[in-house]
């Protein structure tokens, strides 16, 4: 049952948050629903999940209306998160539906987001994705290029940078993931020392590593398998 899985995740979150002197409630859980049957997503909404994450725009569009309508029946409003790599030609549709785009990984995509948001008279909330591990297969700005990117994007009129996102590498020992989360937190602190509109969101941590991420300062975690696997 999703309800039990969610309770388990929240318990784990609470313990990790306490380690860092914080409260579990300060951490937003984004349920990543990629490839999850819609009946299970309904169940997640019933369990109180209000933040849904998708990694493909097309998949999100397919279920956007029905899931919103379902949540609406119980007086909930869903918040939609784009967590996967966004191709420039998908930005137009993405800006229509996503409340937060976690995966701004190039200036080009940011420019397109700003353009499409302006067309819709929308301010698009985004996070800047950082490749904290320098893995060739990962998207995101490097630690060396991110500050310049933040500076450039900060003048965009229809784009609001809310924070940073990273995906840690797969590791054998969870402790090995800690450094990547720590890097993102330090980067945010550094940017906030100079910027005038502070970044507040740190989106880091998934099913296998969210406790370490929370200990290192995550206030948004993206959980898929921890909620849906095996159901
Ligand atoms: C799939 C995915 C997640 C969730 O991963 P789990 O290991 O299933 O919790 C989180 N973030 C991104 C970017 C993803 O693509």
C-alpha cells in the first residue's frame, strides 16, 4: 500500500531531519510517478501526496487533466514537477503544466523557458541542475559554470530561480554520496552570499540516498521506488 510506503518514507525523513536539527515537515516530498500506473497515483493522492514529478513532458501531459481532476474532488491542488532532462522543443508544453522545472541544465533551455513563459504571461519557477559528480552521462552545469549561469538567468523576466538540483551517482556505500549533496549545499550558500534574490530550494535525494541528502540540507526530495516499487 502506498499509504504504508509513504509513512515509512516520512519516518525515515523525520529521523534524517532530526540528525540535522530540522523537522521532517520542512522537507517536501515529490512523488516521482514515471511509469507508475495511474491507479497507484490516485492512491498516492488519497494518501496525501500533493507534489508529482515526471521526467517526460509527454507522459505528464497524458495524465495531467485526469490527475488534477481527481485531486480536485477532494479539494487538493496538485503541484507538478519536471525532474528529467528537458529538450528545447518540449519547453512550450512543459511551461504550460509544470509548477517547478528542476532540470534547467543549459542557457539555451533557460532562454526558451523564459520566452514561452512570457507568452503565457507566467513566471516559471525553476531549479538549476548541477552535475556535482562530473559524470559524462549526467546533465547539468558543472561546479565551474553554474555561477555564471545563475547570473545570466537571474535577469530573465519570466523565470524565477528558486534553487538547485542534483542527482548523486549510484554508489555502493551511501556515505560516498554525501560529498555530492554537500557540494550542492555549499554552492547554494556561496551563490546566496552574492545574489540578491536568495535560492531557497535544494532538490536532492532519491529513494536510496535521501537520508544522506536531508542530513546535508535537502528540503525537497524526489522519491519514486520508495513509494511505488513492488505495488
Ligand atoms: C526517477 C527519478 C527519481 C526517483 O528515483 P527513485 O530512485 O525511484 O526514488 C528522482 N529524480 C529523478 C531526476 C528521476 O529521474
